[in-house]
C-alpha cells in the first residue's frame, strides 16, 4: 500500500506527458512556445523520476540509518536529563 500513491501519481504524470507532447510546439527554433514546451517536459520527467525513485526505494537504507541516529540522540538527551552524563560515541 505504501508505494500505491507513488504509482498512481507517476501514471498520471506519464499520462499528462503522453497527452501533451503532440500538442506542444517543439522544433520551431528558439521561440517562446518551444522554450515553454522543453521546460514543461523537463518538469514532467523530473516528477516521474522522483516517483520512480520512491517506488524503487533507493534511499531506504539511508532512511533507516537516519531513524536509528535520531532514536540514539533522543535516548542520549533522556540520559542527560536524568543526570547520567555519559554519552555514547557514534561509529560510521
């Protein structure tokens, strides 16, 4: 269920891209409509890439490590508040 939202949004972005590409004026030189079309396509591809990145879970390990570090810092703060001044050192 977690990745369903990203799949739906990516499908919508792909649909918009396939619908809009034939209607965009591209290939007529350096005109304002051509620049707009190229920028619009780049943004659409960026959105698709971001959702694909989330679907594939590329940063899952980094996210878990970040969560572990946050829990350790929270625990250290609790120990400091309770009066235990000894803190653990992080290893990478």
